[in-house]
């Protein structure tokens, strides 16, 4: 047995229907298109062509941390080898 046979679906109520939607006029009164996208109004600044331009502080900090970790590892290996 199908669910459509077991449960009857009522017909739509004609009183719940509404007429066509009428949109209001433009409040500015300008007939031609006048919307401005934020991307057109405020363009992205271009990167300056300098050494290190485009690198964020986070990537510099990560590189500095990696160098310090490598130096620390080398120092630890040197001390360990000298003791043996």
C-alpha cells in the first residue's frame, strides 16, 4: 500500500491565495540603475614590490620559530655527543 493511498491530502484552500505582488517604486526616484557594489567602490590595494611584501607577520614568526628550534636541536645534539 502506498502512503498516498493511506493518507489523504486535502485540496489547497482558495482563501489563502493572494494576488500578484506589487513592488514599491524606488525611494530615491532615480530611474537608471544606481547600485554600487562595495568591490567597485573600495578596490583591494595592490601589494608593493618590496622584499618581503606579501609575507605576513605570522609567516615570519613561524620561520623565526623554526630557525630557533633547529638551532636548539643542533645545540642539544652537540652537547649530547660531547658527553658520550
